[in-house]
């Protein structure tokens, strides 16, 4: 995967990716589209939804109070296969686009 232009994603699977991994990726893309449709349909607000707040790190999910309009379960396991094999990100969202658009050379 690469991001050749801000706001875009280019997918180029290679022979090193097995069929199961490509299927897993496709399942994730389908689920993301469903989540977008939920936002478009008004089920979740545009500024506070599972996509805007992703990724959800374990520290966020175990907080005593959950003030988001979607469930912790939806945040933790957006795709059912993640119940068996989940990578827990150590931090929530980063703004990497800022670095891509504002290149600087540190002296």
C-alpha cells in the first residue's frame, strides 16, 4: 500500500501476499464502506464515529466511561476475524499528513 497523493490510497498486492491475507484485506475494505454508509445514513455523527476515532487503542477501550455514540465492541472488533487475531495499536490517530505536506530539513 502507498499513499502517492494526500487523501488517496494505492493497493498493489504482490505474489508474497497469500489468498487469505488478500481476503482479509477485502473484508476490511467492505466493512469500512459499511461504516461510511452508516455515517451517510445519519446513524453516527460525521465528527464522532468509529472511522474518525480509529484506531482504538486498548487504553481507550478500557476507560471506565465510554462517551462515544458507538459500542466498545464495534471499536475493538470492527471485523469478526479480529476476535481471534487482533493487533492492538499502542496509540490512537496520528496526523501523518502534516509531515507529508510540510517537509522540512532539520539542521
